[in-house]
């Protein structure tokens, strides 16, 4: 059986359309996004050559989806600059001062060029500072990495470049123990939101995101 050709950047395949995916970026406009605790998109985030590009120039800050999600599958591609750092968060609440005070983070990183890459628990694909990836499947800096982030009934899966590398259950005994031993213990809303925004992190380094699509999942 012939495989369906991969969709052009920022387009859905027929299969994805049938599964209920929606684009969060069409390659041209950031209409599905706004700044965290802001009405508009910070000027440091632009549409650039078919990607959302954080330029580190102008108005700074993380961006979040306009809509909120509970059970979902998020798919996207990211590309990081040399030595760069960013992240993808979910369950983000605007009742906190910063996105990561509520939203768990799938790390985006140049493992070879950033100090966080030396520790698996803070390396690319990790549940930042809590769960290390089972293996490093990142592609060389400057190449696109393919993400699937799945959340269903508080169970979270991180997929990177076709490999499932992290699985955890929000609120489990293991998760509670790890949070209690981490910096996240100081933020009572961390990982507690049943529904929240998706966020892309401004960590001060150039990063690109494209092919951002999401589907809601009925548990």
C-alpha cells in the first residue's frame, strides 16, 4: 500500500483532516496566537518563510493559543538556533505570572550547544526538569524535529522524530514526588490545570515552529 505523501508545510493531510486536526498556523498569520496575558502577539514573534520565528528583537514574551485544550494531540516541527533553548508548554493558566508556573514543558534545545543538554532531564524532548527522554533522537541543530504531544485523561506522551521518549501521569504518586523535589513545588498551579493554553517559549534564542496542528480527543 502506498503511503500518503507528506503534506506541504502548514497544510493538513487528508488523514489529519479526517481525524479532526486543525491548523494553528497557516504559514502567514499568527491569528491563533497572542502574547501571554496580552491581547496581541509580541513583535519578536513573526511569520518568516512559512514558520513562526522568535527573533529576540522587539517586544518579548511567550505566546499562547487563543483557545484552551484539555485532552488533545499536538503535532508540530521545531528548529533551534546554535546553543538555543525554547519549549512547548500545555495547561497554561493566565492566573500565574509566567507560563511555566502552571504549564509542564516539553523541552526544545540544541543538546550539543546548550548546557542543559548535558543532563538528560533537561535535554530536548524531556518533561523539563522532571522526566528525561528514554533516548536522544534529536536531529542536528538547524534541522527540523517532529513533535507529537498527547494528553488524555492526564496521561502525557512526548514523541520526537517518530519515537515515544517520555510518558508520565499528571497527579500520580511518582509525579507528585518529583514535583515536591523540584523548583515547581513553589508554584501551586503547576500541572494542576484540567484545561489550559498551549504556549511557545521565549527563552531569548532564535527558534522556529511550523506545521502546528492540533486535534481535541474525547477520553
